[in-house]
């Protein structure tokens, strides 16, 4: 994502967080004005009506931790096999390097100030 577009659409490590935190990776060359987390709806809603899907905080999901996608459901359903004592966090955060603020970003979920969760309603099939 081009730096200026990143700061318009997601809260990632940029000039604002660079001034507040000492990370080993380079920030985006833009400034969204938020050193840490941004308030809800600080960025435009996406095509699905969801705010802040990328960046801000990486979101814990229901998937159990697995090191790769081998054996993962192809239906979009949660992966409930593997190490279910740990779950996956997705989407990157304010502390992530700009190139990792993507739907492909996944890491082990834990008690970190850059991870959180979203309350959502599961719709019936």
C-alpha cells in the first residue's frame, strides 16, 4: 500500500508512532496523527460496512493456531484444529511495519496492547 493511502485507510507504524515508539523497523512516510490506537471510525468504512479492518489492532479470530494453511477449511469457516490454546490474530496493527498491514498478516494471538477483538454476529447459513 502506498504510504499516503496507508495513512488514509489504516493505522499502522507511521511517522506518528515512530515519534512515540522505538521499533526496529521503518515507519510509513506519512502521518495519520495517531501514535497508538485510533478511535473507532477514524478511517473510511470498507465495502462490507466494516470500519478499521486493517491496522489499529490486530484482531483475534476463532482459528486455532497452525503454522500454515495445510488442512485449513476452504469454506471460510474457522479452523478449530491445531493448537487451540493459542489463536490467530490478523490484519496488522499500529505497531506493525507498513508492509504487514494486510488481510494476509497472521500471528499468534496473545495479551499484547496491539491486539484486540471485534464483537460480530454470525449469520446462519
